[in-house]
C-alpha cells in the first residue's frame, strides 16, 4: 500500500467519512485507513427476519437517534435522502428505583413529595451551573476546576438525601453517558449539557430514529469513497516533519500533507507518534476510557405491552437493564420490538458472562417489568460494545475527574500536521452523531486555512 496522497484520514466512522467527503469535494486526494472490514465505527445496523412477516427488520445496534436541534445531522439525512421517524408510543413507563417498582411518566415515577422537591432542586442546580460555562471554551469558567475535582456521585450525595432521589439522578447520568456517576466529574456532566445548548435539547435528543437505519448514513457517504478506503489497516504509527506525515499500518505506509485522526482516544493511545504529542494531548489520550454499553433488541410477534397500557419504556436503577424503548416497526406487520441497554457497572459485569447467561439476565429483567410473554421473544439480538476491539465500548469517551479542565483545549487542537476529529473532540453535541459531523466541519476549516492547502488548491 506504499503510496502518497494529500490527506490521510484514520478511521472510517462518521467523522472520518465526513472529513474525506468534504476534502475530496474541494479537489484534494484522500486515503481513509480503517481497522475493520466495514465503515461506520460505532454506527452499526443488522438485518433480521420480521417475526410478523414481510420485509426484514433493520436493527440499529449502535448510534441511532437524532433530535430536532441537531441541524447538521438533519441536513445530512436530507442530502442522503434518509427519513426521520418520530419516536412516540403512548402509554405508561415502567420504573424501578431504589427497590420500588411503579408506573409513571417519561420524566419521573411516582415519588414522595420530598423526592419530587429534591429533583426540582437538582434540575435548578444543574441549570444554574451549566449556564456559567462559556459555549466555546467551557473549561475556562472560573468554577470549572472546582467542579471537575468532584465526582458527580459526590455532588449527588451532598445535594440529595432520599434514596429515591439519589437513584433517579444516578440513573439519568448513567443513561446519558453509559458510565457510573463515580466515574464522571460534575464539570463533565455540565459541559455535555452545555454542548447541547440546554436541558431541553438533551431531552429532545432522541426524538427521531432513521427509518432506513442509521448505518445508511456511513454506507451512503462511503459509496463514492470506496476507492480511497483501505480496510483491515489499523494505524500503528504516525511520523511528521516539515514536509508532511507518514502513516504506518499493518498493510504498509502512506504519506500525505496532513493526517486526521478520527478514532476515540482509547484507540489513539495505541498509536505511536513521532515526534511525541504535546503533554496535554498525551495526558488526555492516556487517561481516556470508554463508556460501557450492551445494546439489545427483543423481537416479538406483537407489541403485547401496549394492551396493558404500557409504552415499552423501562427505566431502572435496580436491574441489569437500565433502559428500554418501543422500536416496533410501522410496516403493518404488527411486530413488536424492544430496544434496550445495559450500562456502566452492569454492562461490565455482563460482558464477563457467557452469551447465554447474558441473554438470560436480559430476558429476566424484561419479564420483571412486562410479564411472562417478555421471556420468550422470537429473537434476541445482543451487541456487546465492550467486546469490540476497535471501539472498546460506547457511547463515548470519558476522562477521570480533574483531567478535562487541565487539558480540555487539547481535545481538538492540531498537533502540528496531525488533526483530531470524532464526536469526543466536539464541544457541541459531544457523544452524539451530530458532534461527529460538526468535528469534521471544524477540521476541514483548519485544513483549508493552512498554507499548504492554499499553495496547492487556491
């Protein structure tokens, strides 16, 4: 594969494909190096027979949802002729919090007055704090270092006294980050909310799924780029000098003017850089961890939970399964489909189990909430992201308390001729597909502003 191009992109996920598409549309040559045998990264769909008959079902096993405030994703979907499908199933939500099972709405179960008041206080405290973070540099806020030194769990236990209030707050954090509140700093939680614009935007971030399946986005983006993608090519080293970069893979070397690294920091940490990365960036990638997530689909011949007035949504702090949603198809087949998540410590525990034991625990949880019919799906499809060599987990990368405010600016700062893209590098919508696309936009602006771009392409 020894060759040369203008720009070398590491990773064929959404960010890498977006960078390559934009750079090549401006007349530059590009090579995309991908360790796997497919594009998409943490976007993955699978086809399964429809228990109700008709066309096969497309199951989103990775990133899936889009919100009305995610303008770049909605625009990209329109460009690719993909259709949003609104997520709205009427009915009650099944809750299990602090050992108490009940039915309620999407925001809260039935709770005592004191717990309700505590949740209002938590919401107000979060609102007051994230508004103090500058949108373009949240780490620069005066109280940011203090918030980054305290874990979210410590903060919750200081602010919230009732077991139900603590469990609910922890459940919200775990459900949005796939990590435990003890692993996240208060600052990290607030910065993620600030990057979405508001608490309201966070609440709307999963309003739509893609009718054709989320994997259609990277698949369609990759079609005109297939001649530039080198599969089975994990990057081992990147050398740079005043003339350009040389990227070493298992299948050879390729040179370019610049490199764009579009893989999570947990994978970038396994790449050798010559010269070494600046200290702040090296610290970031050395301390990065990925959230822990197992995603699954349970398929039934009908959505039986609806006859009991339930909407298929489960929110639990007491079971292996933290979240489920009704993803039943709207093709007239009458099929029922539940999508669910095992997150954080529970995901790590289930990852250590054999596949059949994983399945048994998941089905036991569904039965606890939805009754005996949930125990016997027509199919159960489980995607354990913790076992994926080239992602090491999901939804996104996180860092221990005290790291981000000391090195947060280095998330996206170029290191000489090496640039950084991926949802984790985006201040806006970090952890979402929207963040991946916006990070690509930023990198393309960086590249186009460089002297070597103007000399060659203007």
